C-alpha cells in the first residue's frame, strides 16, 4: 500500500500531510529568503526594460549629472532643443542610458549607479517574499491535499486538475494580502535615485510617495489608499494563470521523477526532482504570462493618480500593443524567464527539503 501511494504522490508528499501550518510557513519563508537574494538582479533588469518601454526616461542620469534638478531632467528629456542651454550632454551621447537587453542593464547599472544597485528593492523583495510565499506555499499544500482527498472519493477524473485550482486559489490570496509591498518593490526597481549621497527611499517612504499625490488632489480617504492596490487586476491576471501552468507542470514532472525513486527518496533526490520540475515549470509559466507582466509593471509605475485609478488591464494591454506590437508585449521576456526558472526551482526545492527534514526529525523522535 505504501509503495502504491509513493508511485502516485511520492514519499515527500505523503510525509508532509502531518506538518502544521507554522512548519510549512517556516519552510517556505526560508526558501523565499534565499531565492529573493539570488534572483533580484534579474528582477531589476526586467523591471527597467519594461519601465523604459513604458516611457520612463533613463537618459543622462549617471552619477555625475545628479546635481541637475528633477524638473530640469524632465525638461531635458522632453525638449531636446533646450539641452545646450541646460548644460548637460544630449541624450544621444555615450553617457546616455538606453537599455538594449538584460546584460546591458547589468553593465550600465553597475557603471552608473554602483554594483549594489542590482539589489535595489531587495528589502522590499524580502518583505514581500517571506510573508507572500509563507502564505502561498502552505495554502497550496493544504488546498491540494484536501482537494485530492475529496476528488479521490467523489470524482477521480478531476484529480489531474487539482494542482491547477489549488495553485490559483492560494496565489490569489497571497497576492491580495501582500500587494502594496509588491507595488513598492516595482517602483523602487524601476526609478533611478537622482540624489548622490542620499539613501534611496525604502518601502514605507515609497508607499507614502504613492499615496501623497492622491491625498493632495482631495480624493476621499478610500480612494487615497485604494491606489496602493493599483494594478492588482493585472497582477491577478498574471499570477493566477502563472500558478495554474506552473503547478500543473511541476506536479507532473516531479511525480514522474520521484515515482522512479520510490520509497528510497532522500533529501538529495527530493531537492533534485523539485528543482528540475520547478525550473522547467517556472520558465514555461513565465514565458506564457509575459504580456500580463508587462501590463502589471506599466500600471504599477503610473505616476498620474487619475490614470492609475481609472486604467484597466485590458486598456493597458491595448496601449502596449499600439506602442510596441508583439515586441512590446514581450519586453523583458528574457529576464523574466531567466529569473522565474531558478526562482521557482529554488523556492520549491528548498521548501520541500525543509519539510522533508522536519518530517524526518519528527519520525525519528
């Protein structure tokens, strides 16, 4: 009976049923911490490329030009004829910044802003990843185990769809709960900090900067704080299919690998199966949902409070298509896929190994 179960669900999955939500959350938070630090530079590259396509100016903002005021920088970007009187180099000069791809972002960010700027927004990524993944992964486990038991008893033909539904539901809850921090992270990564010697704004200061223009425009209090969830529709439109594709692919891959190992699954084999499955599944899901990721970034970096509150995801996608066609919809796809594959692989494999270790300790005791 044990052998039959292991072929269907793998030994690690059977063993994790007895773990508490706290133990699952602890495992997920540790995995998210490692992943957020490793892949943050790719997240910065993807966000910069998508923000540039949306019209965010990165021209001539290297550290030697930070003395120029923000208003003057905006005038310089809009009125090229005034560049000579402003006294800065024209945007077409070698010092101007136009990102041509992921590696180009890395090179120019390091040269102009410093190596540490590749980890811009890491504090927001950690503030987001730890609670978000700490909610997402345990809820997925709980929903999956419950739905598989339910479908096995009542309608076994629906069992293959359980990962799809469980992943979508768990991701929606985690996304809504932690969305303002994700908004802060995107803005911190998208916009350059223009004052040399001054510490860039953190998560709280960034969120205050999002709310302040709406408050100054005399909107109602509800409207002021609703802007912190700007782009939530685009985020859900991206994350729900991402989770559906990711989990349905991942479960299939890792169960096939672990079924060949059977009852002899070790921490190493659990790690390898989950990393391989997560890498492939994350890459497929990221490539499939890239247009929605571009729309979500564009909505999150919108500085006009009226547009931010009234634009819809559909309108944003139409605008992106009009401006850049297919290429515009897949801006930053390389960075996104390069980030998502390792990220999902790291999170899932470390999470499953941590659960495996906790369960092994309990069984030993």
